[in-house]
C-alpha cells in the first residue's frame, strides 16, 4: 500500500488555475523528484501537501487514512490542520530558521510545542514533562550529529553558512518524525560549494529509507537520487517515470525542450 496518495488536487488563486488536477502515489522509502519550469505549480503542490495552502478540491491519503478531503474541508479547524501537518516535514529554500534561537532550540521548538499541547490536552501526563524534554533534547542532538553539525549546538543562525543553515533546517524538519519529508528547491539559495554539502545530506537520508518529495532544479542530482520523477508543466503532470525514462527515452516534446534548454529552473 502506498504511504502517500494524492488524488485530483486543484488549486486556484483568483482566476489563475495553478494546479489542474494533480494525482500520484508514493511508496514508503521512495524518493519522488518534481521538476519543471518556474510557474508550473511545483511549490504550490508542496504547500498543499503541507497545508500551507488549502486545496480547492481533491484528497490526500497517508498510510491509508484520508488526511484531507475537499468535500469536508469546512470541518478542519486550526488544531486539525496542525495535526495534519505532522505527516509532512518541509524544508524551505530560504532556511526559515528563527534567528533569536540557537541551533538546538530551533530543532527542539516544534517538539516542545507538541509536548505542551499534549500536556494541555492531557494526552501526555504532566509528570512526564521533564523526561520528555530530555528525550526531545537527545533526539535533537542526534539529528545534529546526523547532518554533521554537532559542534554547532549552541550557535545562532547568523553564525552559520547557508549550507549549514539548510542542514539545520533538515534536522528541524525531521524532529517530528514526519511520514514524508518535502524539500522545496533546497539548494536554490546556495552557491555550488554549499550545494554539494546539502545534497550529500539528502543522499544519506535516502540510504536510511526516508520517504521524500523533492522539488529541485539540480537535474544531475534528480537523476542520481530519485526513484521516480514527475515533470510538471502549466499545472499538470505531463510526464512521469524512472530517471532513465525521463532523461533517456521520453517522447514528450515539452519535457525534452525543458531538459535541453539548459535552464536551472
């Protein structure tokens, strides 16, 4: 059974139809990469998966459970949406770290808020607070070690390079143990040398069996890391397949023009 099913997702902004019926499935442990020109709807699709945008229509199913159905979207409260977001972790292209917090506090923030809400709702015993905080801290330190930044535990974002900030953002996205980890052009704000270190972390995550959806303009990276690739154009999926099918034998003229154009996004 697929870990993620996206069914006929549509999204418009005013009179502009950005997503025109997107559907795909993703198996546990797969890496799905989404490519396409600027304006094709890639980022909007990720934002719909993470409920930063609410789809106008369609369904999203995670592990066989419907987590979004447009026919019932009026029932979704802010609390429901916060819970739904736990299924997905999102790494932004611009890092989005909180500058007033240390690296460790950035990673611990969301789990601590989740703990606070659990104590408030009495799903977590109040007497377990200190034990849970210690567990959250240990996990955050382990994640920092995983992305190669254990020595930066007390640093602030302004003291880090762009590549280091993005690696912290990856650790932060993993802190809540999402079912699917999403990347929105994670290297677009980095120079080539820093790009390499971030892509290396993502490749290492693939080796651990992490399920990922990646929007990227790095075509060679997409070829090497992906199990499947989707090519989007004008709000629809024009082509999808294995890296070999997309880069080697596709008969789609628009895809071939995109790949041959030399454009990065």
